[in-house]
């Protein structure tokens, strides 16, 4: 095992400091009593109280939550199906094209994705609103779910499915009763990842949203053009907390799945 050198330690420290110190400052000043963002006037939770009375932010937050839950759920279902076809479908006609279409949003610039979806919605005459944002977020987050679930299916012991089929289960029953419970941690991790991506998306939502539906990132971006207010600091702190909880939950679920898989492999070897 390679030892951690002073150069690596310094690089990691500077990198993490560059990423997280601005967030820490934002969180600290969200409890500032002063209206001036960067002038400390004492500890106060005043801006969190005023944030809860801001109808515009609350409406945008509710829209964002609805979009995130709906798009992440649809993306998880479609991404899991796509991953299953790619891993278990073998070689079929059009597999390369299908795989490329699934993974294309991973490398496609968000501006291009947002603009192409906007032109599609205009072309088919679909009014922009919550539905179009859900469809757009599903499009780009589905590939992330597919990657997460595919990595679990690659290491999945297919003999368990074969045993279920030998005992009289149909392929669907074998998937529902055997495969799905085992890959469930990966599916949950994919859902949490899709939820987080939808929660903080700005570029694609700005192309596909309409006057009747404004997400929280768009509302924040519009508000800071007039200057950063303490309410935005409080709102950003809440978003950081939500995203942190989502990331930690996904990491814990993935780690638990990995440990369980290793335990099952050791038990199989002993038997």
C-alpha cells in the first residue's frame, strides 16, 4: 500500500479547502443577524423564519420537490430496465446504438440537451411546465441510474436466478423475487442520485420550464441578480443539507450492499 506523501496530503487539503470553505462560510453567514450578507452582526435564525414566509421560494421549492420525486422515480424504473437489457440481453441487433443512446447524456453538454428538448417540446406543441421539466430530468438522470444498476448486475451471481427458474418460477417471478431484492441497494442509490441531480439542476430546467413552473435553482439564480440576500444564504444552507443527506445515504446503501455481497461470497465458499 502506498503511503500518503506530504505532496499528496497538501494537494488534498488545498483541494478540499477550495471546494468546501466557501460552503462553510455560506452556512455561517446564513445565521447572521445583519441584512448585509458579509457583515457579521451576531447569531440569529431570523432569515430561516422569513424564508418560511416567502411564498415565492416556497412555491418554487414545492415544484422542485415534485419534479425531483417524479423524475427520479421514472428514471429509476427506466434506467433499471435499460441496465438489465444491456447486461442480460446478450448481443442483439442495435445493441451498440442502444448503449450509446443510454450513455450519451453522460457526456452531452447540458446546454445542448436543454436546447434540443426545448425544440422538441415546441415542435410537438407541448406547453412548458412541470411535465416538461419532469421529462427533461428523466432523460438525463436515467443514464446515471443505468450505470449504477449495471455495475451491480455485472457482479450478480446468475446461478441464483437459474435456481429459481429450476424451481418453477417464471422469468418475471425470478426477477421480482430474487434479482430485484439483491440489486435493491443499487436501485435505491440510483434513485437518490437521480433525485439529487434533479434537485439542483439549473441549465436544463431553464430551457424546459415555463411561467407556470419555476424550480428553486431558477428562482435563486433570478434572485441573486439583484444581490445576494440573507434569505438565499439560509435557503442554500437547507439545500446543502438535503444534498449531503442524499449523498451520505447513497454511500451508506452502496457500502452496505458491498459488505453484504462479500459476506454472501464468503458463506458460499464455506458451504
